[in-house]
C-alpha cells in the first residue's frame, strides 16, 4: 500500500486490460484494494495519506449498520477515538465522500464568515450528537432518548476546476485516480505525439529524428550561467512519466515565455548527436534541439491543415449523411475537409472536397467522430509512434489478470 511505484504499475496494468479502477469510497472501500461485485478495482482507504488502520476500521465497522447516506451520517456514527479531522479531510480530498452527491469536494473546505470550514462543522456536529445521545441514554430521570442536534448548513461555493481537484487528489493519494490533467488533450497526444516522456531516458535511438511530446509543466527553474547568459530547466509530465529538459542560448531566448508551471505544452524537437569533447575526442550524449513549442489547447486548430474522412462503400447510410450535415454546420470553421470513399476491396478510391466547406477541429468534434466510429485522418496521415510500447489488451492471458487482481486486493471479509 505504501509503494506508490508498484501501485502505479498495477493500476496501469488494470487500465491496459480494461479493468476499471475506482476512487476510494466510504460506502465500498476497505483498508486495501478490493474487487466489487461488478469486477472493478476499488481503491483502499488505507492508501490515503493520514488515514490509518483504526480510522478505516471504524468506518467499515459502523457501515455494517447500513450504508452511509451523507457526511452527517458518517460523522454521527464513527468512533472519534479512532479517526481525526485530518483523516476526514484527506478522505474528502481523495473523493471518498463523492457518493454523497449533494456536496462537492470544494464545499467541504469552504468557510463562511465564521472562518470554520464546513467539514469541521460536520465533525463537531457528529461529536456533539454522540455526546447528546450518550447523555440522554444515561439520564437518571429516564426521559426521552431523542437527540435533537441541528445539522450544519451546507455552504454554497464554486466547484474546483478539474486541475485543482486532481492536484489535491494526488497530494493525498500520490497518483491521479479519478482522472488525469491531460485527459482533455487526448486527441493531441494520440494524433501528434510520437513518443511518451519516459521513452526519453535514452536518446540514442532517436538521433537525427524529430520527436513530438506533450505534457504538463510541473517545475521550472531559470538560471544564469557564468558567462551571464540565461538558461532554464523544466520538468514535463505525461501519462507515463516525466522528463527534465534544459534550454540554452537561442532556444532559451525563443521559448522561455512558454515555461509556466501547471501549463500544458506541446514540444517538437530534433535529437542531435552530442558535442565532441576536445580533451578526449569522444562524442558526448545526444542533445535536444527545440524546433517548436505550442500550448496544447492551440495544437488541434494550429497544426491541423486538413481532415479526411474515409468510408467504405457499404458504410454510407442516411444516418451518416445526417451526422455530417449536422456536425459540419455545428463545427463550421476554416479547416478543409475531404471525403474519401473506398471500394469493398479498397482497390478504387474516390476523393471529394468542397472549397466552400470547412470545420473547426476541436475535442468535441473528434469525440463525436470517435463515437460514430468514423475513420478520419488529420493532415492526411496516420498517427505514428517512433516506438510503440503499448500491447494489445486482448493478448493478455487470464493468468496475468488474476495475478494483477491478487497483487491489488486483500481479503477484507
């Protein structure tokens, strides 16, 4: 549970095999990973920082009385000798209370004029409720055992943005679990990136080749060399790993304004041979020569010069015609479109274009094409990887699936 690298590896394997990995949930999670009735992996509460065995045990034990219905229900039932405010906070940040759909994560930490966050008020409410209940039960006068402690009012506030929510989630879990900051750029990565960042650990195979990568900038350091010239190092992170780049001389002057933490960047560069050392006459490690940087939100429209839609003769239907009529109008833009119809044997191909018709390439438009399973090519080319390390999930044998499950789950009965 504490080896985040191993957990990350297993979660990637689950994703590759099509197994869903769900966020922690006070109504379903145990201390360790478990498999629910749908065959999905449920994240363990014990994987959350600051949530110990005793805290999880009190949540699970009192859940036997019935599923929790709200944060107030949790607060009324758990044993405060075993769970503290920090555990409550980190469970909220990890998404453990998300099944209580009337309250979103930001509300738990929102404070009104009194300066007390809502989650703290809920904890105080639960503690006071238990005290009042115990007091009523022990009353010497045998009065009513009804407990009347008003629930705090849930404050109104804006939800966190996706990046903010995922950042806080990662702080307490160590990885992104409910999503990834790069999810909204999946089309950019699929169509225009030919390597993932972890593949840059050895640059030798890519000498004299152009490389396209993209990711989120997580750290930037601007420096000054002894000769007074500026240079920078920056770390970029994608789905598979992270890499530290360095910018010198003209590259630094040209691209330094792109180096902003928490921004999403697409980089095109060429891997060149290393410099020859004067003292040994040996060639050093390969080096990176940056060619272009583009903010990821601008890549689809800036770099897509045309889009081609390909159909088999038997693929064209009234539904397909209606889809294009509706969506070409909805996403009208300046990117030229080409319709290519192929015969059943793919020996004959007819291409048609309309100079007066264009589209705006966007995530929403490409999502619609994917949903309809329409084949398309941006810039008339297939997405191409320099090295493809992804295996087809269908080739993974059942024994491996079982091994992954057993490595993640624990007998919590």
